C-alpha cells in the first residue's frame, strides 16, 4: 500500500518530491509517464481564490458599529 500526503492549494495538490518520485515510479510500471513541472509561482487566479475562500477578510462582510468618530485624530 502506498500512502501519499498532499496539500491543497486552490484546486491543485502538492506532494513532496520524494512522494512524487515514488508515484512516478509506480505509474511507469503500467504505462509511459510524461512529467511536466511547473514553476513554484502561485498564479494570480489561485491567489485571488485563496484570498476569497481563506476567511481572512470575512470581517468586512459583517459591518459592526463604528469604533471611530469624525473627531478622532483632531488635536485636543
């Protein structure tokens, strides 16, 4: 049995190089394998999706009472 640990980034999966090489070796036993390696850069679309679904900015969707007034920042 082979266990693969993967991490999601958007709709893509990340695995360690060691696990990837093991998967390639397994796949080569049954058919030819063409490995295409992409750069480590995250696309703008994936970054935007992560921002939308990550929850870091959810507080903006739920307006609370203003904690500052018009006079804040004026000299005393």
